[in-house]
C-alpha cells in the first residue's frame, strides 16, 4: 500500500513537472490544434500523444474519441478518467493531461508587415517581438510604435524597446510611419520621417538646409483640415509639425 501511494505521489510530481514545462498556465484551455500528452498512473500502454481534432476531441486507447477542447487540462484529464471508469476499463484511473504544443491560441498581425495574417502562440513565441518577426518584421515605411487591440481596447507599444506577452485573440496593427514633406528652396526635397515634437527648423535641416535662394521669412505650411481639404498658412521656424504636413520654402525676394 505504501509503495502504491509513493508511486502515485512520484507520478503526480512528474506529471506536474511535465505540465509546467509545457507552459500550461492557470486559466488556459485546451483548444483545437493543440498537441497534448495523456498519461495514466501505472498504465504506460495508455500514454497517448495526440493533436486535438476540429471536433475538439482526441482518440484514447480503450475509450476512443474523448472531448477535451474548451476544458482546462485538469478538467480534460478528469473527463478521460471518467470515460475509463464508466467503461469499466479501470477501477480508479489517475489521469494527467499536458498541452505540449499550443496551436489554438492565435493573434492577428495586420498592416505594414510582409506577411500579415494569423500566428499561433506557444511557449517559444508569445512575445510581441517574436510574432512581429514571424510576420517578416516591420516593412519599409512601417512604424515601430504599433497598436495592440485586446478585448476591444487599444494601446500603443514600442516593438523595439518593450517586451510584451501576447494573449489569444490579440490583434497587432503595424501602422505606416508618420512622415512630413518638404519642397521648394531646400537641398533635398521629399518625404522624411516625422519625429515627436519636430519643428519646421528641424524639417528644413532634414532636407539638407535651405538653398542660397531660400528665405526663412517665406515659409508655408500645408496641413489637412480633417474634412478632405487642406489649409495653407504662413509658418515660422518654431512651429511643430504633424503627420503629412507639407513645408514649402519659397525663394527670397530681393
């Protein structure tokens, strides 16, 4: 009797350690596509490695198809144990179930990435940076500050500096990086990345500075008005820019 109890304790400890190594966090549910391992105390022939079918079931020796999807690993193990007991295969089966590979937990990656789509979360790829990398990284012109949508709420996250664990159902939106445009009497007109709190003076510097014909007194700023129209105003060097602003440096009047 003591030997049986000791064996059961050792088996339970080993099963718990295996489940912990498989990253079965509290509250996790078994899902379709997950790979699981089922062990039965003192019944090595019943050890089963299986993938959860589209019907949410796995096939077990003796009892056949058993529902496991939507249950916690402990509840799924209890369901298998009940099937073994009710079928009179075992008198008092002790069953453990561990999720070894998670495929049911997925996130959406959209926007400025080479391969937008749905990506699975598992113990080796649940961080924001991991999922962005799986989608091919941020495409040219994409912003490093991304939007995370979770449970209907959104927040901004910096891909480069912040480690962030994702959850099932999260959506990552990689937006186009904000830019401004500068034309006229500057050395290198065109589109440039917009940094926070950027001024007109900094925008001119990004464009290589003014040509000898340019005038600091003849600066124009064209900005979207929000109704599909644009408003053009005189600008000064300390004005702060917004995304898609257009700065025009006019020729000096002599």
